[in-house]
C-alpha cells in the first residue's frame, strides 16, 4: 500500500549536481562529517563504507565512528549524534501510523530534531484513517515530507536487527517476520 512509483525519480544519482550544490552552499572541503554506527552491526559498517566512498566522490570527507551499542543508543536518544548515523529500524511490518508513532528515527521527537506541525498532523491523520484510500493519501503525504525535508534517508529494509538483509534460497519456504521485524521460525521448511 505504501509504495508509490511517482516518487521513484525524486532524486537521481548526479555527482556533478551534488558538487554544484556543495559549492553554492560554500561547503568547506576540509570539513569532516562524522558518520556513527553501532559496534557489532556488520551491515551498518558496510553501508557506512559505501556512503563514505560516495560522499568522497563529491568532495565530502566522512569519518566513520564505531560506537559501543550503549554509547550509540545514548547519543541517539539525546539527539547528540553530531552528524550522520546509520541504525536499523523496526515496526516496518506494522501499520504506517504505528511506524511513525513508534520508530525512534521517524517519530517526534526524533534524533534528527525534526518536527513540523504538518508532519505531526500527517502522522495523526494516518493513525485516524479508517479506510484504505485515506490511509494511502496520508502515507503518500508522509513520504513526500520525508523526501522533501530529508531529515532521515531510509536506505534499505532489513529482515531483522541481528541478521540484516537476508536472501533466502528458493527452496526455503514460509520465511516470515513478526510485527517488529524479528524472524518467525516455526513455519519455515525446505521444499
């Protein structure tokens, strides 16, 4: 229900345009942006390394910061990351209203310190939607806000906190996740 192909081309890969925007913003080429990840999350490290290389390509230096899980979570909760960060997020399999009310990266308050009356009203409207058409409109508006404001960039959906993205073999059947993106093992079988 939430996927809307009209947003597919909102942004494109355009390093020349990125360099131009940085120049227009008088970006200091000597500045170093911290990119924090929680220790013990291999998929986060891989994603951070990709982001670091892509940003270096347009002239932005990124320093990876591997923090212990308690330190990372503490900074995240206090909105004291001091730059970019990569974290996993649950609640993707629940209603959109639950996602936007419960998932720490997108709820209000959030680690990005982003809040707007329109964003909060859209979340409330999503929670109050009683039919699929209204819910679809509300989710579309929340998606538009997230793309326009870019206070968080959702990169990929993983299968769970511990394992990250998973590709199953064709003979693995009935792979499922619970409401907070954890594996449900009891129905998995091999064909």
